[in-house]
């Protein structure tokens, strides 16, 4: 084959991936007129077809490019594979997947895809993209030429019936099209009813996909319907399979023989600390003083692996779910209720099977010895965080449990301080909570505060997770003092270092606000982050800097390839402490038991696939939780149209300014078009919009007053309008904004800044 001619022909097809050409059209484009040269074109196209680089079109003699089988030697690096991130209006970005065999072939930036170039791709799909020649000073652009894998085929929305057909209008803001439904495929659904639809096909020349109703959910606005809709939208099942429920009913209490085979902690002081409304208690702490003056601290975790065996119906369902899901008004457990709330839950005054990490510690919280193994415990007391916090704040020692909590609080404080000295970063996300009436309607919204009782549990769970990971992954000392890497496949919780480009942008940005950061070393950077968080606590910039700082960081995920946990500054870290609600923890329990018994290593590739699945399901669960919060926030504001609230600007875009109401984090958008006093432009680098004529700025973190203008419950969207008066007007360019907070709140005294940072309890990050 004429390689040069083949390359030239392929480039024509590459640049027109949706078009079909015959040999005459190709010859014409190449300026070939002689019969001999046209015969060469025919031979070349035939060979490309036989090599499967071209595929035959519906019309005989015409060919199209085959995106699945491009010869990179002939057309190098014209295509990338990635995940599509769909935006409102149909515009999209493709996040490239790394090409391990050729890292240089993958652009570091996301690829912009115009609405007319998405080729029926939807949010989350894995796609192949043809890259356009890059223009100077422009971001990479391209068009989708193949959908490699659909992220999902089921969608939730509302039926709109016509005379002979219907459409489903999706709830999701990332779904750019409605789904066409034949009347025969409505399944009895009525106009205006919320349904779950399966997308069955999307013909090439149709603007809309075709689907059928597979479940009627009910009328929009009903709380139960809306919560079920959120679960269905993120592909979480609404019920457990009958087979799994049947297995759960057959589970019995452990035998006396099983209890006798375990280390017995039933006579050791043991207690649980959890949220007041919790039912699934998967961790407990034990405490006792030793004759040598040291203390023994036991972290006892529900032994789910004893009851849930690999390959069982319960195990298969737990793996598919990956995690429990926590919506505003309900928990959708990973395990059937009999297991999570009864058999496995470490309830007070009941004998329970555990997998435990038991540590001997001195008064300086140094771990002098560790034992890991199977135990049986009996919790002496079930406590809520509020009770434990009251003991810590009052120094109460009315009983043995109170005394143990104070001693453990002292040790946890030392562990926490040491962790930050070692380079851990104090990222703490805020948790929105709702006060609900008897109909689950929100009557109040508040931010839950994380206090010392939460930190106590967090530190010992972190220590247990770290200890378990080290017991398997940490090198052992061999002859001549050479460390040997562990050859055992294990499930780690890993967190990569920040993206350098994003980090540099962040450092430059905070410098403009008067804050300096040192990036010369990993420890210096962590210290800079923590100093920054301390300095901004209680100030107007706090929300702004917190938001941008989190965006600079990588996401934690599960993997068999250990790269350490950057945010915690742990070289070895895993998730061991929540097997009732996280499948990776259950995998860790099984692997740990196997290796402690001297078993051989498991297959790394197989477990890496498990890790990827669990990471995906973790993100879906977090997205579902956020969606339920957004719905309840919209519901909370739906009857407050016209009311005015103080807010902070939480985001800026060319479409509008996003603002978050202070105290409850209800976020809405102020459309740019509603700002009538000027023509505003986006200054993306400085997170602000600027008026072209007067130079007035609205910057991320800036305090404003807003009025609730519109609430769309279906899309979970809230629109605000700016309320201006002489005291709240944004300053002109170069001016200073007025902080509405009392002077004593602008800069908190040293030592109290930490307590002002609010966050949720995290039993192992």
C-alpha cells in the first residue's frame, strides 16, 4: 500500500468523521485525474477497509472512518478518549483519560465540545474525540466521533403527553434533551407524572433518544416520590432483591464456639459515640489502664465479613451499591436492615462480633504495641456526640465512661496536633442539616458544627485505618537492613498531590488578597494551607478561599496501587472502620483476615476493578446526597419568594453570579442580565464580574443582600435578585467592601479560629 497516499486519504476521513465518500469523491478532493492514479486510490481505500480503518456506509461503495481502529502511525494523536462533562445548553467538555503507553498523546487540558459536535453523547459517557487543530490562545476543541460506553441509560423526569406520543423531561440539569416515548411504551403513566425511563435507542438522524417507562414514581412534589427519584437518577436500587432479603432472614446469632474462639473484651469498658439518630453502630472504643502505667485503647469494628460471605446474594447487592446513601430524610443502607441495624450493629448491652485494632499507648499518645484480630465485645453505653461533647466541655467524671472519654480526648488532641505537624491539611467540609416537620417538609436549615467529640472519634478511626494499612503494606526489614516491599495486594485509600497548575493559580490568587503561601516542600505547603485557614476563619474571604482551595486538591479514591494519602500525610492508609456502610471496608476485612492467617495474595487486576467500581459508587452517593440537599433547600425557599436574606457570593460565571445565603448555604443564581446598572463582564482569573462603564465588581466571597425571585422544584434551581442600598452596594474598582459582621468577628483571636471552622464527622477520610 502507498503509505503516503493512505495517510492523505485517512486525513480526509478523519477531518470528516460523519461523512461517507466513494473513490471518485476522494480522488476529486486529492486533485487526481488520471485513470492509473484513480486505480491506486481504489486499491488504497480497499486495503484500509480490509484493515478495518474504514467501514462501509449504507450506500454501496461509500466508506466512513472507523473510530475504533485508527492506525496511529498514519494519523498520530488525532483522537483522545475521555469522559464527557455535559453543561447546560448542550455544551460539553471531555476530560481526557491518561494514555499510559504514550502520556504525551493526551492533552493536559479538557477538550471543549460545541453542542452540535456531541454526537448523541450524554453526561458521564466514555467517548472518543477527534481533536481539531488548536488555534493560538484557545483551549483545545474537538468533536465526539464514538460513544465507547454509556454512563447510564435510565433517567428520571416528568411525562409530557401529546396526542400520539410523549416526551420525558429529565430532572437532571446535565441532560440536554428530552426522551421520546411511544404511547405503547408509557406503561400507564399519566401526563405530569414522574417516571423512570430506560433509553432504548438513539437513531443517527433523530434529535431525541427513544425510551420506555419502566417505573411510575408518582406525582412531583411528594417527598417520597422526590427522594425515590433522586435514588433512581443515580442508579441506586429502591429495594433489596428478594434473594438477599431471604438470606438476611436466615442469619443467626454467632455460636458459642465462635465466640469462644475470639479474644474476649466483654469485661473491658466499651462504648459507642454516634449521631443521635444513628442506628448502624459500626465502631466502638474500649479503654483500660494497664499495670505499667500505659493505657490500652481498642478500636472495635463490626465484623460484617463473618455474616456476609463472598458471592452470596447479600454480598453481590452490597458490591453493586458500593456504599450506603444518606439523603436528607432517610438512609438507604448497603446491607439489609437486619444486618445493618441489628445483627452487625454494636448496640448497647449486646454481645457483638468485631474485627479490632488494639493499641498500647503512653501518656504522650505514642503507640508502643499493636494487636489486630477477631474479638467479641459488649458495649456498656451508647452515646450521642452531644453527650460526649458535654462531658469534654464540663470535665465531667461522674462515671467510668466519662473518665475514659476525658482520657481519650487528651490522647486524641495529641494525635491531632502531631498529624498537623507532620503535614496533614485541615480540610473540613460544612454539613447542611434540616429541621423537618412530620411530612418531611423543611422548616429550618442550619450548619452542623464539628467539635471535640467528633475529633475524638475521627482521630482513633484514622489511627486504626493507618495501622491496618501499615500492617499489610509497610516494608519489612530483611537481611543487611534492606527493606522489602510488601507483595500482598491490598485496598488502599489514596490521595494524590495537588495539580501543580491549579496550585500555582491558587497561590497567585491568595497573594492578591494579601496571603502568602510556601510551596517549596510538601510540609511547607501543608503548613501554609493550615495557617491560611486559621487566618481567614470568621472573615468575609473565608467562604471564597475555602471553595477555591478545595478545587486545587485531587480527589481521594480506592486503589491497589498505594501512593499514600496526601491530605492526611499518611504513607499508608485504608478504610477499615465502616464495613456496614462501605464495601471497600468489607474487602479490607476479608483481605486482612486472609493475610493474618498466612494466605496468598489475591489478583491485583481483579481488585483494582473492584476499587474503581467502589470509587464510582462513592461519587454517585455523594452526588445523590447533594441533590437531596439542593431539593430540600429549594423546598425551604419555595414559600419565601420576595424575602430578603444576607448572602455571600459563592461563584461567578458569564451567565450570572451565584450567591449562598448565610447560615443555611441555600445557593441561587443572580442572572447577569438582571444587573441593570451596567454591562458586566467575567474576570475568570480573579473570580469576579466587573462593570464595563463604572468598574463595580462582584467578587467570590463578597457579602450581598439577595431577594428570592424564583424557585424551580423540578430542576432544583433557585433564582435570586440583588437588593442594593447605600450600605450594601459593591464598591467601584479599587475600593474596599464593607464587612457587615461585627468588628470582633472580622479577625478571631488566636486559638479560637479552629473552633470556628465547621465540618462533618469523618470516620476515616
